[in-house]
């Protein structure tokens, strides 16, 4: 069986309902090809994890899914990328609406110099809401981000008074306040302490019960703990994708086994 046939078999058996579908997808910045030829389907529920060495194109792929790189000079897209059957790079796609539907959490927490409550509501600032509705949204989002118990008596305080781990959970709450259909997370535990990291891992698992979560990580132990589905990128190309049990087994491709078990890649 060829590599391509093996990959297709793994992908087809691992995913029934899909959230994101990519067909020969590629991203260029000027003459630099960052990603090319990626064909994959992500599950409609659960936690999908993007792994691969630095420079493999993981963050670029993540950012392409909610079109956060649209204003980058020289950006060119090849192939297709669909979210819930809609080609998001088609001319009819409403980018503002797309970014509300697909939330994004970055490696370093980015809080605004406003109160904790105002940070949660930031994405809804153009929506007319009663004070009661605002309170309900703030509480619901903070509870979903496992932060309510820590901050419920401090909602009027500035967000930058929180610890880094709390700030990252606040960023997650801000994304969840928009009730997204998907959540993207770019190394969300890289800048926080181990206790906060485990809390965020538990959050990912919990959120994956209702919406698809796609996260980038260099921590392969973390990938094994949180993933339902794994995509292995190397040198801008998808090496293999499949259910966690397959990817962390001897039935995976040799290159996949080498990277996931030995943390070495010869790309």
C-alpha cells in the first residue's frame, strides 16, 4: 500500500462527521511556500492536535482556518478549505462572521487594559445587551473557562492583575462568550505554569464534547493526553493524520512513529 493510500485509509476511518475539510490546500507568502498539498478532514467533535517540528507550518495552518493572516503581504491560497461545508476562501464568505464562529486563542495571553468583565464582553461590544444579559454571559463564559470561582468577586478589576494562567483562561472565556462553533488554540499552555496547563488541558477535553477544538502543541505528552485526532505536519506537508490510538501506535507510518515516540524528525 502506498503512503497516500495509507493516509487516505487512516483519515477516512478516523473521521465520520467533519468540521474542517482541506483539499490540496496550500499557503504561500510571496515566493515562500509555507504549506502545500494538505488534504484532510477534522472531526466535528473532540480535540484535534497539530504536531510537528518548528517551522512545519502548524501555526500558519491554524491561522488560515479563521483567515487571520488575510492582511499579510503576499498571501496566496491554493486548493480549498471548508468549514461546515462552506468554502471559507470563496468570495461570498463573511470574514467577520467567520472569526466569530471560529474562536482563536494564542500562545501568549492577550488581555485588554480593561476590567475582567469588559474583557469577556469585548467581542460583543457592538451588540445591544441588558445588564442582566451581560452578567449572564460573563458568568457563563468564565464558568466554561474554569475561572469563575477565582474571579467572581473581582470582575471590576483590571484583567492584567491576573496571573498568566488566569489571563489565558480569560482569553478562552472571551472566545467562548461569542459561542463559537469551533475553537483554535496555538500552544495555549506554552507560557503558563504546569498547574494552569493541566487546567487548560481539562478545558480542551471538556469543550471538545460539544465543539471541535484544534490545538497546536510541541508537547507530545500533552498531545497524547488531550487528543482524539492527530495531524503530523513536517516541512509544510501533512505526513499522516488519524485517530490518536493509530498515530501513537506501530501501525502509523515510520516517520510518524519516529517523531511521536522519539521526538525526532528527518524532514
